[in-house]
C-alpha cells in the first residue's frame, strides 16, 4: 500500500470516529437529565465501593514477606523452597500448589526455611504426580495470604 493510500485511509478513519462521537453526544442530549444524574451517581458509588473493598482486602490479608522457588532435579525430583523473610512466625500454614495440591505445617519461624518435595503435596489424600510442573504456590497462615508464581 502506498503512503498516499495510508494517509487517505487515516483521514477517513478520523472522520468516521468524529461522526460517531458527534452522534453519541446528540444521543446523550436526548436523555433526560435525571437519568444521567442517576447513572453518574451509580457509577461513582460503584467506584467508591471498589476503592473501599480494595483497602479493606489489603488490610485483612497482608502480603507475606517470602522468597519462594521451585526446582526440578534429575537426582531428587521436584521441590519447593520457602523462606519466611518476615519478622514473625507463620502459624497454621497451608500451602496450595497449582491451585490444587495442599501441604500443611504448624509453623514456619521468622527467617526460617522449608523445603517440600512436590509429591508431599496431596489432593484428597493422594500425592501430586511425579511429573507435576510447579506453576504457582499460595501460602495461607495467621499473618495473611500470598500467591507466588513459580515459573
């Protein structure tokens, strides 16, 4: 396509967008002002609710300070390394691998490390498969919940 054709096409597109916007403004002017006010108030209310929920959610579930890695070794298999970088212990720790397999411990101390073999994670009492590829780990405990990507 030549430059002149592109320029002409751009002008035509711009004019079409302008006509569409003008039509939109004309349709708005036909609406009753009460409908516009109600719609605006509803939108503002939803935005305010979203902001409040965002801050409440962040306050109730703080992000855990941790370093989480997955590693696959031909000698030992796949394992997950978890390092609690926070200043306090995590109690009643539940970890969920790939949103499916779980593993629980009573405590991971502040500054402590934990190594878990992938087959130690279970679903309905059955171990995770040997060929499991760790994608994401969720950690829930008394200090909050966080999700860690592993790939």
